[in-house]
């Protein structure tokens, strides 16, 4: 590699092309490749490297506590899940239509694992996503009242094309938190943004949890308008030696 090419590749931050340049030159000389074939291989390698870096950055921004994949989920141990239905969801059409997916089931049945697998697949397909535990979400909502940053928090969460709210239910909520949560879901509904939600509460129990019947009715009318509800009735995947996702 001559100095001019090396300087240009560094200046343009084409790191992958810089890394493989000498190897590809040798390959082209050996195979008597055309200039266009040689250049295409360099560009293709650079493109794939940029895609990989972008995916890793989106995964990092999603703040997933663990990288759960649909490929590694123990389907054989959880007959309570319709594998075909989940793999159809993995085609990501539900994001294009702004459809929510609500996972309902008891602790340990695999709700978080499957929902996280869908979130990861969406991120790998180029969507911007975010994982957030319900407790942390409601804590952030309440904290935002003190410094008047509620609008900023909502704008941040609404921008994501898909978010996963994990472990929704059995929290002690203040009315202010319920109001902000309703606003979040209302605006995501209007903008056709997808929300994944895992919970051990049936819909009729949301009224007691959110402590506001009329607001809960309004919330559910939006959440369930475009929604796929998945109930997992199988047994827990957890054992004393394992700690699998909910």
C-alpha cells in the first residue's frame, strides 16, 4: 500500500478497507481479477463492517441486561409457547404496523427471554430499540417531575421504534406515574410505535395496579387496538441451578 492510499483510507476512516487492502491486492493479482471486482470486494467488506458496528451500537443503546436470542431459547422445555407464532413475529411486520405484543404469564415461563429475543432481532434488522424494566421506568417518570424533565423523557422513549417494558405489575404507583405512563403509551399509539410488554397481570388486573379505572380503560383501548396478546401457560423454566429469563 502506498502512502497516498494509506493516508486517504485513514482520513476517510475506512478502517476495514485499510485492514484488508494488501490481502485483497494479492488476491486480485493471483486471480487476475478486474479492477471492478477488486474494488467491489473492498467496498463490500467495508459495508458489512459498518453494518456490524451500527448493530453493536444499537444493541448498546438498547441497554439490554443480557443478549437473549430466539435461536437459543429452550423451545423444547416450554410447550406453552407457540413457536410458529413467535417466528412469524420475528419477520418484524408487527413493527411496520405499530402493533404491540403483550406477554402474559407467571414468573419464570420465558416471557422476558422471548420478548428480548424479538427486541434483539428488531435491532439486528435496523430498528432502534430500548429495554427497560417497569420499576426503572416508573422511577424515572417520578424523578422527572422534580427537575421538570418529563417531556424530555417522553420524547426520548417515543423516538424508539420498539421498546420492551419488562416485569410490568405489582408496583406501588403514585397517580403522577400513572398519568405519565398513559401519556407515553398514548403518544406511542398515535405515532404507531411498537411496545413489547411482559407482565404476570391479566388485563382486568391493570385497573388495580394503575389505581385509576377511567385512565386504565382509556389506556387499554389504545394498547389493545393494535396488539397481539401471548399467554404462556407452561411451567417455569427455572431450576435451582438455572436462572433463565422470565
